[in-house]
C-alpha cells in the first residue's frame, strides 16, 4: 500500500512539474492575500499563462499556483538553499511536531475511563457480602441455640397438668365382690378394657399384659396389679368373667357391672366402645385398645397402645415408675 502511494505521488509530481515548466510563468505580486508562504520570493509564485486558462475548472481557479507549489515541495523532496524556503518548511514541521506533541499530551493527560465496576466498588461489594453471610450464620446459630435451650427447659421443667383420665368407679369383681377405685390405692395398676367374647385382640392384649407383669417383677422387683374391665355388661356376667380371667394370669382382676356403671367408668377413662354386627345374642363390640398405667394414688400416669410389644411395655412401665419415685 505504501509503495503504491509513493508511485502515485511521483506520477502527480511529474505531471505538475511538466505543466509548471511549459505553461506557468513567474509573476511578482504585492498583494498580501497572495503571499501564502509568508516570505517566499516572488519568483517561486506562478500564474497560469493565457494559453492554459482552459484548465481553470480543473484546478478550481487561476491562482492555485501556491497549492501546487506546496505539493511540489513536499512530494518531490525539493530542497532549496534559500532561507525563505527553509523557514516555512521549518515552520510547517514545527507546527506538525507541536500538533503531534499536543495530541500525545492530550491523550496522555486524558483520564482513563474505567469499566462499569471499579476495584473499589468490587472490594466494597465483596466486603458487604462477606459481612452479610457472617451475620446470617451467626443469627442462625443463635436462633438454633435458643430453640434447643427452650426445648431442654420444657423437657426438664415440671408438667403443667395431668390428663383428665380416670375417676371413681364401683364395680363387681370376678368373685362377685364389690370393688371401687379406693381398693386399688397404694398399688401400681395396669387397666385394660375389653370383653370376653372378643375373638382375637383382647386375648392377645391380655397375654401381653400378663407377660409384662411377670417381667416387671423379675427385672425391677415391682408388683403391678393387672385389671380387666368389661365393656359388654349384657353378656359378661360374674361367672363369665371368672372363667375368662383365670386363663391369662392368677393375679388378673376381672370387673363387670351394670350398663350404667360400665358407661360411667368408660367415660371417666375416655374409652370408646360400641356394639357392631348384631345378630341376636351374637355380636362384637368395637372398643379402644389401650392399657392405662395408674399410680398408687389412682392418678393417670401413662397409656400404652397396641403397638407396644412385651419388652417395650415392660421398659415403659419400669421407666415411668422410676421417674415417679424420683
């Protein structure tokens, strides 16, 4: 590209030089407006001859000699010994150097504009984020610690109240003797509600109760009285209950009574029961499957559902008795 430009300039130089030699003539002018080169002698300023006036349209006027002369001086590297020629050259080069220097200075002095996020802003962002994370982690740990402390305080504190389970009753045992809740005072008692005609659940629960009673006495030396209360007063007579309880444990006490008395005790212990599939005298009784552990004062301590096996029932009763004694 550079070689092409040099060749092009040389071609222009030769053409201009030819026209200057053959068609231009020197002229003396005293008009200040024609002194474009400030001190250049008159002999170096040219004017078109009349024979070449037809090219005015090409060179945009008759007094462009100075412009072509400037191109000649620069493009052809023509040097002159005249001080007047050197002066404009030096002036021009000086102005160019000053222009370049001023441009470089301007570029050097121009503040470099940063990106959308400066280093200071980035540092502040990182610091703020780290602070927020630290604060959140600290508050989270404090909140968890407060919850744990509150839970521990609730576990260690005394109970606010007791469940409203249990109450006075007056029933008849399997020997036909009247038995009330006062007859059981001073003893730990496990009470189960069922009926003698129960096909499977009641026998299973009473066998579990009997096994747990023996195991509690063996492991902890604590005697617990097992009690069976019928929820089928119409069929569970004293004789029927007597024959039933002796099949499970010798210490098992069987209680029955009138419909009113059974309803009262069931309500006191929050026991649900209802006849189902009634066909004459053959029917079943749907009822709650729960064992109630009562303290020596006949106050409710804890209940155990059907999901407890013999070992779990044994451990649960022993644990409650030990905590009660503490």
